[in-house]
C-alpha cells in the first residue's frame, strides 16, 4: 500500500487550525503533570496518567491567545506557549516526582499531547 505524508506546509496549517479551532477557544486546554513511571505512546489515555496529590497542585489553564503562531522546525510544526515558564504550586504533602506533562482538552474529552521528561530531568 502506498504511504502518504503530511507536507511541511500542511503541518503548519493543521496546527494553526487546531489552535484556532472554535472548540479550543470555548474550553481552553489544561496543562497537567503525571507522577507514575509511564512512557506515553499513541494509545495513551488520561486515566493512565496519575496526577500529583500534593497540596495546592492544580492543572494550569492554557489561554488560547497565548500560543505563538505555528512555525516549522526540522519538518515538525511547533507552537510555543507564551514566553514565561509555567509553574505548578506545591503547598506540602507527599513527595512526588513528575515524570512528564500532558495537555488535556476537557471540552472534547481528549488527551491532546503527552511527553515524558528526559531522564536527566526526573530526579
């Protein structure tokens, strides 16, 4: 069977559509951490991610207007979220090591993205 590809121009446009989609505008996505030792793959669903239980921890709402215009880098479409680091509160509780972060689309009930931290970043 022939294999197709998403060409660079289409990748950038697809990401722009995803970020500008009216569904995304109505219910902003949420950034979350997970603390279980999981390596996500294409089949990962939200229940597989164990979120921290420490005091003060909450998901961070991602304002749609804060995403940068999509750009291409090494044949991948990218968009950065703002210019400042995102911080998660820790008001005490159990010591939990974050193993990665994910983006949740609560309006559509879809886990959009999941990325495990590099080994050197998990301490």
